């Protein structure tokens, strides 16, 4: 396949995925989406499946349930009906049916602590990766409003270290080839890995810059602005997942804040994927509502 054709197909697939994530709280009409992209519905579905290895409808369903499963454990002031609406379900009954088919328990059972049993195996697998002693209890976030950030990106399906490292190396080469002097490395996190297997999580590696870029080699999107809790953390390989666990399972529940369907993101000051010592230094931005 010619590079030009490959880039066009990747752009179509990424545009569809971006649309799904940014409109997950609404009814997503695939027919209307194909018209907006000026391509046939058949071609759109075929391209999407070739890139992401499952069809559009399966992806919409999976993303809705991943978002809902996280909101159910973090948003203690939201009802099950509220969360169903936030994730694009037209009725509570259809949400309950879909949720039970995916997680083998009702949303109420999950919200009341059922998620702990489901996530225990995932957490045990992460702990086997090393002995981590860092304590996050003393972290005090800054609550602030962030402006939207235009970014060029490479999307990864699954937290597969080899693939993520290759993505960052490509982004580094892209910024060098385009003579970009000022930029930020940003990672976008759509999922909570303490309740979603790493192989199913979306990790988006981004470069944000205000410089004019003539290359159309990489797709671009805008990271949403709004209200965020900012955490500044440093650590070594593996500890970031334990920080995520603390943020979603403890800090949110005790803070009286809730989160939403917008993804969290991290701005790297030290990008462990481009270093030999596996150390990271990041500012983590968690979208919140009050």
C-alpha cells in the first residue's frame, strides 16, 4: 500500500475514533458520520476495522462501558441513571443489560464494591512487576482551568511498552525532521487501567506545539480544556499505574470531586520512554467536576 494511501486511511480511522470519544455521551449515528467524512458507510467501516481490528459498533459499546465502569466507582454523587446518560445510553434498562453482559454483575453491584473483586487480579499482576514503596497520600493537587491544547499524535491500542516506546521515537524523529524547537510531550489516557486490562486501554502519545507545522504526516486533534486537578509526580517504571490506582480509588472518593468522560492526560518533564533509566517526571491532569 502506498504511503499516501496508508496515511489517508489512518486519518479516517483516527478521525472516527476521536469522534466516538468526544461524543460518547450522545447517540452516535454512523450514517451521519460517514456523510460528515464524505465517504461511504461501507468504506468507513472497512477502514476502521482494518486499523483497529474491530468494527465501529463494537468500539462504541466497549468505550461506553469502560467509561461507565470508571464513573460508577469514582462519582459517588451520581446516580446510575446519571452515569448511563453521561455514557450515551438512552435508557437505564439498556445500560444495565449491557453492563451485566460485560462485567457479570449489575451497575449497582459494581458501584457498591463489586469492582474490587474484578480489579484484584489486574492489580496483582501489576504488583508482580516490582516492589514499589512510593506513597501518594501526601500529594496535594492544584485545581485549575486548562486551555485546549492542539496536538499531533500516534494512537496505541493497549499499554504495550514496546509499541509505546516506538511511538515516542517516531514522534521524536517527526519533531526533529520538522525542525520543531518548542514542544511538549503529552500522553492521553482514555481508560482506568486498574479496572480495564492494559491490552484494552487506549494510550495516545502526543506532541503539542504552537509552531507552524507544514507536514501532514501525523493526524492532529485538540485536547479538551476545562477544569482539572493537577498532580506533579516523579517515579520509576511501574509506579505510575499505582498512582493511577490511588487517584481513582482513593483521592477522588475522598475529595468530593467527580470526574467525567473526558480523558486524563500527563505532560512529561522526563519521558521514561525516551530514557535509559526508566525514570519519569510528569504533571498529571485529571478532569473534574464539582
